[in-house]
């Protein structure tokens, strides 16, 4: 949630619409699918395409080192299907994940004909149900280590000023000390890992389903609540009524937990670092990174942050 410049990273070509299209063509040939007429839905951490016929969703990961992670995501999808849990379904009859052009590619059933997100109360219902589930050991889910993810992101962050890097590193170190003193109150167990309104969509049958399953892990359940709280309390991306509906349906208000500010600061840093990885790709991301860095440095309002 990655950096592009005129060069390549680890021998990989830049992740652009053109190079992603080449990977799509090769991957679909390997999978016995037709890439002609495919529509690019988004290009970020993944290039996401919808094939014309059949209407399959193809996800091409920007990070070439996540074959095992995407293998777990497919395994999670297969398991959730056996549990009849409302989530995106991995396409059957295709060996996956597969690699094409050095990238990791997965294939998913198309759940909707037009982009439509579900509601926060539906997200809360899905998370509450998910958090009651016990995952099979065969999935091999990892323990979520937020600081491993954070420091990896910082180490690979280029295209920013040295002063900005030093500020972020100092902030990360201070947060690590605070995080180690947190007393989590919700049970430890299965989490989605990136639970926000952007990852719950409306299926064409009218139901709400979870998507983007590659962050599934074992962790304190507070992690699956922090983004919704931040989006309401700091950024104003959700209304009070929407947030209250989320809390009512889930049954716990993270903002009443004393550890919320620390968890919120940590999740926020991950968001800023993700934007930092995009600064070389467009002026839009460069401007947003500057805006967010200024807010962190001055402890100013986040109400002018833009969602991505």
C-alpha cells in the first residue's frame, strides 16, 4: 500500500500500464484465458484488470517477491468458500498463483458489473463474523508484525529528501517503543489486515463481500478496526452516523481504547510511506506526500488529506 523511476528495481522493469499489459497477455495465455478487450480498473500496489469474456478479475502484483503471500491469499479464498463466508472467490480450474514477466498474477471471479462499495455497517458485520472464525493451521498464516512492514517500507523508500527520511525513521522508532507497551483488549486471532471501506464491495446479487485477501494474518483484532476510526476521526472521510453504525454493528468502539492514538499513528505512518513510494510516478502523489509530511511535522489537521 512502491517506487518507480526511470530505472528498474532488482532487474525489474517499471510497473506501468504498458508493462502490466504485457504481463497480462502472457499470464492469460498461460492460464488459457483471452486478454483481448481487458479493461484496466486500477494501477497501484496491483494492476487490476477485468477480462471481457469471461468477466474474470486479474490481479498483477507490483511487488515481485510475494509469490508465497499470494499463494496464501488463494488458499484463504478457497477456505472461506468452504465456510460460505462472503468474500471474493479465487477462479477455479486455473493453476495459481502463477508468474509472468517476473510478476505474480492471480485470477478471481468477477463479483460485480460496475464498481460499487458496500456500507460501513456491512463491513462491521463481516469483520465481526470473521473475527469469530478459527483458521485451519494448513493455511500457514503469519503473525502480523507491523514494524517489520514499516521498516521494510522505509528502507526501500527513495525519491524523498534525506531530512524527510530521518524524520520518518525517528518517528517510527518512537512509535515502536509506545507500541510495545500497548495492552490490547480484543482477542488475538484472524484478521483481514487491510479492513476498510475500500475492501468491501457490493456483489451483483446485492450482498456485501470482502476483497483483497492477501493481508490475512494472526494479530490483535484492533488492527481491523483502526482504519475506519482514522477515516472518521482524523480525515473526515466517514460521517459520524456512518462510524456510529460501524461501532454498533461490530460491538466495540476502538476510539474508547487508550491505545487507539498509538495504533492510529502507526497505521497513519504506513499510509504516508505508501504514498512516499509513489512520489516519482506523478505530481499528484508528490503533492500528497508533501501535504501529509507537513501534517506529521506540525501535528496539524489531516482534514485536507486525499484518499487513494
